[in-house]
C-alpha cells in the first residue's frame, strides 16, 4: 500500500493521501480484513474520515478489492465528508458465489475460508467473517436474503428495509469507476466488479440482451439487467443516465494493476472531474 501511495504522489505531487485502516497495528489491521463485523468497520471508517481536516471539502477514493464495496457503503450510509469520484478495482459489488482462494501459507486466510465455506450463512459467520458478509449464493438466495446484513443492505435488496437515502447519496458521485480484472480467479464471478451476478442454471432461456457469457461458463446477469438498476434501488441508474458510471478493465489476474491504473488516477483523482 505504501508503494501504491508513493506512485500516486508521483502523479499528483501535492496531493494529500489517507490510507484507511481498522487497526493501527499492521498485523491486526490485516486480520481485520478477514475477521470482524463489516457494518461496524464501515462506521468506524466514517468516524475516522470525519476527523481529517484535509478531507472536509470532499475527496476522491480508491477501493482495492473488497475495499471497493466498503467505500461504496460509506458513500451510501455516511458520505460526510463527501466522495467526489470512487474508483473500485476488482471489487465484489454483487457479492461472490465462492469464497476466494488464499495464497500458499496464508494461514489466516485459509482458516477464515474453511470456516466461511462450512457455515457461510450462520449468525456467527455473518457477524464475524468478512468474506461471508458478501457471499451471495445464486442457488440459495432465500438463505442469503434472510441471513446477510451487509451486502443485502448496501444493495437495498430487501424491499421492506430499503433505504432511499442510499440511492440519493450514491447518485451524488461525479463518477463511479468500476475496474474488472480480465483473468480474475479470486473474485467469483469476476463480473461482480461491474455489478454482474451469477444466475443459477434454472433451465430458463435468457435472451442475449439479458446476460453476459462468462469465460468461466457461468451465466452472468449484467448491471443494466439487474433489478437494483432497473428499479434504481441504490442510484446506479440515475448515475448511469448522466454518464457517471465508467466501466474499465485491467488485463490480468486479481489486483494485477500494472499499466492500467495510471490513466484512471490521472483522470479521476486530485482534480475537479
């Protein structure tokens, strides 16, 4: 992260940069990326940002992987100070249908993955395992809608609990830049970075206009065919209709950003756009 900050400062030499954290200790902060209540973490970040005087007139935000949907949650629920442009790289905006794989010898990740896969919709997992809180099983959507209290909330999926202020807040963004990694095998499906979601193979014939063909042989419902877009549950349609949603892609696997982030940072960070 420190290297990425330095690279941004090379592009915008006088820019103020704050790296969001949950724990000040680096090891504990990394653990918080796997264990914790995401709703509480987002509220903690909102309090953290509100205390930074350099951000009071607003700022541009970059979310890496799951940080993207967490920053979107901040925009929808708090947005004070306000975000002008939000860039998300390889984020899981429509959740994941499989728990991400871990790097070899990443024992914290491996332990969290084992527990999450065994009981992903248990009350304990939904309050303590970060990845479980955006796990969206297309084969078991009723269980997801009952158990999940984070992704269902920021996507306004439960009609009787729908929060209109979320759509109003998200639509205030100048730009929402959604970056997908073309060979992503960590985010399943990778199209979640573009608000695409996997459709359970229920034998229905979907028209070509309704689905994307995924390289993983999964049937993907793209953003503009999602109910949350058509009925504008979170402000995406309003944002899109004024040209505020930008779809970008990076060639490579998850978080392989070489050669694809610089132009986005030049265009959407540190300026008035």
